[in-house]
């Protein structure tokens, strides 16, 4: 699977039925109202609401770097990229 150069959102999954592990990890970078960017993380057991954490960064580049670092860390722990989860366009309401 080819990754986008600078994805601003990604969904990871980790499933190990033998250990009863079914987890997700979602990360999205969105601009904030103060000229910076926020990395929004949501994680938990598949089928549950999960937990949410918002980390504020000075600019979008720093937030994307944080997303990339977290993605590498999660991949080392066994998380896989969920199909059709990468995007280079921000999700805006």
C-alpha cells in the first residue's frame, strides 16, 4: 500500500482474536481558529465510543509531523492502516 506524502488523517486498526484485542486509532489534523493546527486523536475498542484527545500545534506542518510520529509508534505496536483511511484534504464541518 502506498502512503500519501503528508496525510492529514489516518485510521488504524489492531485485531488479534486470540488475545481478544479489537482496537482502533483515528488521527485527524484540522486548522484551528488561531492560525495553528490541532491533531485530534480518538482511540478505543472497536464498537465503543472511545476516548478523544486534542493536541494543539503552532502550524499544520508540526501537527502532521506529530501524526506521522504517532503512526510509526502505533505501527510498531501492531496497528495496521485501515483501507481507504488516508487523505490529504482536511475534513471540515
